[in-house]
């Protein structure tokens, strides 16, 4: 009897905690998601004479067989595969160094944090100059004799994605570094002291203590990295003027979704279908990641 | 605990601010609704344009209208026209009157978004013969009805750097008048001016369409599909591609490492630039020391050719104040207001009489642009132009760089565009 | 021996951080210097940015050209502040519930939260627009604040944080007769300071730098946010780089100021977290 009322109390309390979240979630996210789910099975015209025509799985079949979608998927996967590991490792290394008890820690941390303060569109505009034919990157590489002639990074189908990758790692590392830093400061110093007594060197300490202890934060960083990289939109949009060029080199899935949703009439259903496929891909990949990472999905095992 | 207290206070403050915000908004909303008892308000959608002068001219236009009719104007500025207009149209929140770029007219018209102005024009005996024909026809639908009236236009001109020409031993009079001579002239300039690229262009369909159609084929088929891979289109564009990929006498501004053609030209890195009339004000504000002039394009295959870009005022078919909307369109396209607007904003008026009154045909800088208005190709090509344009601009930089052949590039763009077009139609 | 190794490690650390700091600062320094330059100097690539004519012309232009400028700063500040406060409250509560409380459907709710992070925003813009139109909140601050009053990524972050949170403190508080809400606000929240500060800064930045949503949801110029207002320096046929650079500096500066102001809390929050 007491158990039952306790349970009831638990639920009431939980309701108070999740109610605000649930309200916003239902209205502004779940409803739109179900709406686009509905759209993805239809051929829709939302402008002028509004019409919905059920087409079954056709949008999805079209998407899987669409050459442009496949190119975009390939570009996106390549981007994710490079950016996520690099930014995660770099962020952890920088955070470790910052946390190693050096002087000017605060100054360095503030300096390194600055890119996070700026919008990605403003940053992209600045970077377009930095990467330009006569820009500083080309002149540096030429001074170091790494390049014979300057590369037109953003206009060349072979280098443009590389430039965007560098741009993005540069701008996201500080954020993850900060998250790592707050995590690192929660690690019990006694563990390091014990290792010191055992005569461990700093690499051993890093691999044996820091990396495993920080694993929950790494889970978060990798998950967020995966999700945000899969949604890459701003840089390709600005660099290519929305076309995904040159020669599809900057075509990403989010850019294709935008093109079908906003730049063409009557393809909203198709855009929704591609968006749902993208969501599915991200979901599956992050589930696989979580499966292999240390923590189980809901944390109920604890 | 102290800290906790601070946070709770902050949360409370935030809650209060939000409540205030809500109250403020709703009371404002109510007063907006109530305000309509006294005077009428018309919503007008536009984008800001190229110079602050344009905003000034537009503000005067709106003020004059309110003074004349008592109808207030609610402004809606489009910062990203395509994205915002699409959202507006889906949401049913589009303004009563808004700018329509001629290239969008066919798709907007076939969607039934625009109100036909024909009956209003007939009723008021509106005289349209004063407009330059290409600008007026740009807003005539495929059903013969009129869906907008041109506000102004721009054509392209050949900008030349007088100092660089002089350095090479030429004057503006030496610029050849035909395409083959002109391309040969560029080669001469290249040898005479080391370190300077003879000409810069923009790799955009809007700038190349008239060249592509110069051998008689259209870039779209009769049913509106992409026809970029037509052998005639390919051969018409080939000389320009070769001039870049092979001769390096023409380079896109991106290949030169600049953000726009104006920047390359203004930085004295090129002798010529083919740009719209909008570059005039840009060069004057940003490159004050540059010694430049304009002239008409050389003929292509013996024909005078150019592009004309025009923007018009159109009425929303879902507007609840159609009579007021028409009054507005009639007012702002009238001779008097058109002259005020064009003079203040330094844009090219779509009315011939206004161009004459402004003395544009005698204006050395502007005359080449005005002359082109009579024969230029309007920037319109069916309902799928945005898709075709996007595919062209995706692949064409690689063709200019010589990484793919032009024929292959245009075939790829055509196939890709037509697949998408089929997706919309099926 | 140990000491020498430590010294070498320290030198390497400084060198590494300094190099990375230079890489980080360079683009900003470039943009900062460019904001004092006339247009022609900026685009004539190769021209040395560290010399030549510098003036405040660009800043003067921005402030005189648009009398709305102070409005935009106020709007951005208001939206970001209120939005951040709501996010901190709701995300922390949601994250705590998902980590600690027992209720039916918890697992499902967590999955839903995860999926919501993953849906590409481009597809939600138009449905959201229709919803806000139905509620009549288009072109108000609420259109910017309400749909973003929670953030799934930070709900997820807070949940990750609370999962590793020691239970003993809560249990002893429970024995003292505190209810769940009391435990949350009196015990849990103060202990989560560092996570909340981190979350707060990122949420604030999200609001401050958001571009797509104000573009679609706000139409009256006096209600523009700073990002949207700055977009107007990008004209139909080109970008006025000199004004954009000056404007970018103006968007960044308040944020840097705020960051320096909050840095103290940020730091103490994290240090306390480390001492526990």
C-alpha cells in the first residue's frame, strides 16, 4: 500500500519535472516531425492550390536511387569520418594540456574559446578571405615550400571540402575543449597522485586514467559531433551560393533538403523523405556508437 | 545556498520578463488590429537593393503614396528572397504587393500566387506602351495576362579599365565591335600586359544565357525542361570556355581569387568586366581612384545581344485589399514617381519617357545599358529556371577550369535538372 | 630526472598552446584590422593589412546608416537572456528527470529526445512557421523564444551529468524530509553549477548567433535581431565587406564582454566542481 502511494508520488513529481520540456517538445518539435513524416508519403503542393496526393514509398525510393542524394551522402559521410575523430582528439588533448596546471590557464582558455563566440556564417565569410588565392594560407604554404603555386581552395572541386573541414574543426574544437575541461576538473586528483607514486609517466596517466575517466564526456562529445556534422549546411551553402558546386563537391544532405524544401515548388514531400532518411542514418550510427561505448543506452543498468 | 538563491532570483526575473514580453506583444497586437479603424494599411514586400540611395528613394515613394491616398505602408524587407517568399507563400503571410524578379514570374504565375492586373489596367486605361518592351513582356504570363509592372531594370555592359588600355597602347575606341575580333584583342592584351588578366566574368547562367542562345537554340525546351546540352548551345558557349581553359585570356573572378567581378576589376587585375549596371555605383563608392568606362558588348555572330534583368511590382492573389494594392502599383509605376525613384536611386527606369527626361541616353556611363534595353534577352526561362540555374552553376566552374569538357558538363547539368523537374511533375 | 621531464613537458605544453592560440586568433585579428579599412583595401588581396590607412568610417557608417541598430542589440540581448534562463531551468529539470526519476515512458522519452536532436532543422522550419502562425506569435519575441525554450542537446548533456552525480547527497536530503523539487533546487542545482554555466553560455550563443529562425519569423525591422540586421549589409549583387567586418566585430564584442564578465562564475563553478 505504501509502495503504491510512493509510486504515485514519484510519478507526480516526475510530471512536474518533465512538463515544461514535454509541452515545448510536443508543440514545436514532435508535431512538425509528424507533419513532415506525413508529407514524406505524399506529393504535396503547399503554394497556391494546396493539394496532398498519397504516393506511398515513392519519395523514399526516389531518394535512394537519386544520384545527387548518393553524392551528398558520400560527401557527408566523408566529412563526418574526418571531422568527428579529429575534433574529439584535438579537443581532449588541448583540454588536458590546459588542465595540466600551467600558468596563464585562464588567458589561454579565454583566447581559445573565441571562435565559439562567433556565428558560423560570419566565420565562413572571414575564412573565404583566409583561404583565397592570395590569402595568408597560400602565402604561408608557399613560404614553407610546401606549395609551388597557390591553390584556389574554395573554387577547386578537389580542395573545397578539405577547406570546409579545416574551417569546421577550427570552429568546433573550442566548444568541445571547454566541455572536456569541465569534465577533467571533476576527475579525482587522488588517482593521479596514486599513479605518481607507482611511477607512471604522463602518457600512461593520460591513457590509463584520463581517457577512461572522461569516457562519459567523450560519449557526449562524439554524439554531438556526429549529429552536428551530419547536418553540415552553413559553410557549403555560403561557399557554393546554395548550388553544392563546384561539381557537387560541397553537396551535403542538408543542402539538398534545403534545395527541395525552399527552392523548388512541389518537392516538400521529397525533401521530407530525404530528411527522414538522414535522421535514420544518424540515429543508427549513433546507436551503434553507443552500443560499443561504455555506457548503456538509458543508464538504467546503474 | 547563497548561490542557489541567486539563481532562483534570476529564474524569477526571467519568468517576469517573459510574462512582460507576452503581455507587451499581445497588447501591441491588439492595438495593431484596432488601428485599422482609422486608416488602412497595405503590406509591401521588397528587398533592400544595392545602395542606401535605393532605400531612400523607396521611402520617399512610400511617403508620397501615403500622402496621396492616406493608406499607410507596412514594410516587409526580404533579406533572403527565395527562402522567405517560399515560407510566406506556404504560410499565407505574403504581402499585398511585393517585388517579383522576372525569372520567378513563370513559376509564381502558374502556381496561381499572383493576381492578374489586366482587368485593373483595362478599367483605368493604363498606358503600357511607354515601358521598354522586354521589361513589360517579362511580366506577361503564358495566358497573355499581365502579372506585374516593371519597376526598373538593368542590362549588362562591357566595363573597361582606361589606364590599363592606355598602358597597352590602346584607347576605348580600339575595343573591337564583334566577338571574334574581341577575343583576338584579348590575346593581344595578354601579351602586352603581363600579370594582368584581359577579362573577368562571373560563372553564372544569368550572365551567359544570351551567349548560349546566340546560335538560335534555347536553353529550355518548349515544355520547360533543360536544354543546355543542345549542340547549338554547347557550340555557342565553347569560345568563352576556351578563352578561359585554353587561352587564359578570360578568367572567372573566383579563379582570380576574388569574391566578385567588381573586386577583380576594381583591383586593376583585369582590363574588362562584363557586369550589370549595378556595378556603376559599386565602383564609384568602393574604387574611387579607378579610371574606367563602359561600352556596349561586341556583337555575337553578327547580332547585338545582351541580358536584361527586371524586377516588377506584383499583386498577391490572396490579398484582401486588391483595390488598394492596384492603387499602389499604379502610383509607384507612374511617370512622376518612377522618375523620382530612378533619379534618387540611380537605377534605370523601365519607362522610355523617364529615361529621356533623365537624360540617360546622353549619359556616357549609362548610355550603353539603356541602348541594350531595346534588344536584350530577358532573364526568364520557364518555370524550372531555378533548378536549371543551380545545376549549371554547380558544374560550370569545373568546365571553365578545363577539368571537364563543356559538352560533358552541360550534359550532366541537363540530365540532373531534368530528373528533378520530372520529380515535380509526375 | 622526473623534474627535468616535467619541465620539458611544460615547455611542450606552452609551445602547443601558443601555436594553437595563434591559429585561433589570426582570423579574428584579420577581421578586426579589416574593419578599419576601406573596401578596396580589403578585397585587393595581398595588400598588407597591418599598414596603410585606418579609420573608423565603417563603424560610423553602420551606426548612422541604420537608426535601428540599438534596437537590434536590445532585441538580441532580450531574446538571448530570457531564452537562456528558460533553457537552463527546463533543460536541467528535464535532464534530471531522465537521469534520476522513475516514471513510465522514461526510456521512450529519452529516445524521443535523442531523435529530436538528429532531425535536420531545414525540414522543421516550415511546419514550425505554420504552427506559430496558428498561435498568432509570428513577428514577436515569443516566436524566437518559445520554440527554443528547451534544447535537446543540453537536456542530453544534463542527463549525462546527473547520471554520474553522487546519489548519497540526495538520499540524505530525502531523509531530512525534502521533496524532489526541494532536493533539485537546494542540493542538485548548486552542485551542477559548472554544467549549468557551460550550458548557459552555449545556449546564449545559440540564440545570439541564430540566423535562419529570425529570418523567417521576424519581419518588422524594429524587432530584428542583430544577425538579421547585419545581413542587410549584404546587397543583391555583392557584399560590402568593410561594413560586414565592422558589423561582425560589433556582434562579437558584446559576447566577449559578457564572457569576461561571466568568466569568474564559469571558473569558480568549475573549480568547485573539481573539489567535490
